[in-house]
């Protein structure tokens, strides 16, 4: 006999009088809506941390043709935003069924591994458009994050948070 899934905070919010008219739409599109919400918040974390660091951390050195401070700031903002994204995606977006330490470690490794790929995409975009072509690095970072959010969703959906064949008893 299948157990009824426990309602999360978003399920309960859409049962409220104010949001009840949107409940059916929410239920049909829950994963995508929550991914967009948390993807947006992850992007905000990424850009805010990057912007704060880019206004405070300055080095006059280059690595692989990129300013060292841009590279360091990008990696630090990535660590902060990916950690936020993993927690929110695991709990609310994809509602993972990983429970053992081994399953969670495998899931987290896949998640961070996929995000390393998009970190490289983000870094290359920053290197080309901000460092080489001289565009404003915050504007480039915002534009780059649009591409990164789409790639991250595809990676998470297809490779990280795949629904297992486990049945709830």
C-alpha cells in the first residue's frame, strides 16, 4: 500500500485561501516552478557574492589569460550558490528519495560534478566577454547565469535526481 506523500511548505501555501485558485496549476508544474524559484534565488546568491567580492577583492595577476581576482571571486560565489542549490533542489525541487549516506554522497557528487561543468562554462564566458572584450563583469555574470540555470536543470533532471525504481511500502 502506497503511503501518502507528506506535504511541504509550498503544498500547504497553495492550499491557503489566497493561493487556492492556483493550486491545480502549481501541482501540475510544481517541479518546474520550484526549480525556477530556487534557480532564481541561487542566481541571486551567485551574483551577490560575486559582486561583493569583485568590489572588495583585487589582484593584479592573471591565470590562463583571466584576471586572478575574477577567477577566485567566481569560484567562491560558485561554492556558495551550488551549496544553496543542492540543499533546495534535494529537499523541494526534485524531492529526492536518497536516504543512506552512500546514496546522498553519490547524489551530491553527481550534483557538484555537473555544476563543475557549468562553472567552466560560466568562467569561459566571463573570460571572453568581461576580461577579453571588456564588457561589465556584473552584466556578463547575469547573462551567463541564464545559460547556466538552463544547463543545470537539464543536468539535475537527467543525471542527478533521477527518480529511482524504489516503491514506497
